[in-house]
C-alpha cells in the first residue's frame, strides 16, 4: 500500500506538535486541510492514529508506530529526490547546532546530506542556542538547529522540528532536600535551559545553588555523573544512565521547549531548504548517542 507523502508530512507535523492548528501554521496550509489529510491517512491504514477531543490531541499506539514508518518513508522519499536532483545543488551552507543535539543521530543525517549533495560546502558551528541565534541574525550562519522557548515567536524564518518537555536529571540516588536549595549544574550564561530552570524554581518559591558552570554538554554530563548536582535536559535528549528525581524532591515541573530550525533569510535558499528537508524527513526520536 502506498502512502501519500503530503499526508505523512501532515501527520508528522500533528504528531510533533500535538495540535492541528500548529501543524497547519507550520505547513502553511489551512486547518481543514490538515484534518482532511489525517482522515485520509487513517482511512488508508484502517485504524485511528490520534485520540482527540475539544482540548487535547494524543497519539494512539498505532499512531506511535505510524510515526516511525512515516519518518522512514519520507526519508527514503527525500533520498530518492536527492539522488536524482541533488547533484545540481552547489554552494556554501553555514550550519549551526547546539552541542547536545550534536550527540544525537544528527551527525548521521549530516553525513547522508553530504553524500547526497557533494557540491554543497557544509560548514558546521557547535554552540549554545543564544549564540547561534545571534550568528544567524548577524549573517554569519545560514541555518541553525536550536532550542527555543515555546511561543517566543520564531516565525517567519523558523520551522518547528519537535516540541519536547524539559526535565530535571541526575544520577540514581541524588538527594535533594525538599526545603533546601537545589544543586544545579548549569551552562554558562546565556543559556535557555539555565534561565528557564532558575525562573521555574523562583516561581515555585525554591532557591538554587549552582554547583558547576560548564561550557558544553560533556561538562554537564561529567558534573552530574560525579554527583555534583542535577541538570536540565529536553526529555528526548536525556542520557539513559540519568533519572528524573522522585516527587519527594519537590521539584516543580519545567516548561517544554521547541527544537527549531532557524533560516537566515539572506542565505542561499536551495541549500538551506535541502538540509531543512533532510532533518525534517529524518526526524526520528533524538535519543543521545552513547557517551
């Protein structure tokens, strides 16, 4: 059975945002079109892919399975297009990515991209999100894959890849007194996760004590694994050997963040769009690589 790529892209947009409205905005189509694509895809598979009511949208078990299949199908579709057309693309593409995303399957996506588009000179910058955003704005980067506050207005040059909750993370057995300061391993300012964590604690009436300031994710992992404190990760990026503190720690829930591709509007259009399509088409769960 063949599945329509447009329907699959719409399905993934809804699956990633859990919102028909946000999916329509991301894809640049009307919400009734989103609903129509989902109905047709559900009719094609013969099973419901979402459970939805007036307030929430959630994936069914079949929807979770279809998300994996859809990513594989779209990745193959993009690869086929790239095989027959990619060799014509050329130029320079300056791409920035946060260091924790660089520990995910993203390097494999970049390797495949370079094989598909050998005439594109890909330059990679790894830094924290605020620094990458400044480099896009100043014209020093063409495209950046960053973490962004939800609803912070990254349109019209931003594309949502996925929305992910932030979580507290530490080693098993880390003790956090419910009435004491929270020992926090944090990135050097400016840092989105650091600012959101401190703000969330302040709003909950909790104080924090920054026990270690680091420049990159490897420093975060080393400090947390040494028991110096807890850190903040997007849930899909949390290493398997770390755990969320128990409810007895009294930590407030952290807000979600958006993982977003930001394009410099002055950049060469075709190379940036080709890499954007490769990342969106290969949007498998971003589980960290072994470290």
